[in-house]
């Protein structure tokens, strides 16, 4: 018999219940934390998709409103834009907007195709037509107007 097992046998019953309660609480809190992390991951994966030509052309053919966000991880303006864009694209008003992220440092071929010179550029399409573009904009209301132009 192990020392821990013997100690538990000798412990008063109220002490065992207390240990058991702490373990249950720890498990419940741990499960809640894990659920929260997985929910966040699921939401993040649905908000913005990495740009691919196939997905972009499919959204164009469907006539969907499309938002292209050109970002760089090191860009302070991009870091201000991101939560605004995520919040707007999750709202009921913009539920049909297809949101693609284009990495300024890694997707240079895509940048050339869209004639993008700077990070923190937002481009809106309605089907095949570009309906708006902004560079370095961090004003929520003007980003909202840009997205609304494609509805």
C-alpha cells in the first residue's frame, strides 16, 4: 500500500470530502478554461480566412461582398484595425461579408495583383468589382462605411 493511500484511509471523512471538492472545482474550472480557448479558436478561424485565389474567385462568382485586409504582424496600424474589422464582420449587418487576410510580408504576388503598396490596406469588392479601398484607416465609422459600400 502506498503512503498516500494509507494517509487517506487514516484521514477523517470531512477532510476527504474537502479534497474531493477541490479536485472537482479544479476539473470544472479547467474544463471551462479549455472550452473558452477552443471557442475562441473556432471564432477566430471563422472571422478571417487566409487568402487563396480559389476561395476569392468562388466568393466573387457568388456575388458576395468581400473584404481584403492587408496586414503585417509588426504594423501598429494593422493592430488597431484588426479588432474593429473582426467586430464589424461578426455583426448581423455584415454577416454575409467574406473576409480574407493577406499577409503583407508573405503574399507579395497577391499584393502585386491588387496593386497594394502598403500594409493596413483594406479593399472591398462586390462580386468582381472593387467598390472601395482605404489605407491606414483606423476610424471605426469610416471602416464601417467602406464595408457597407459592398452590400
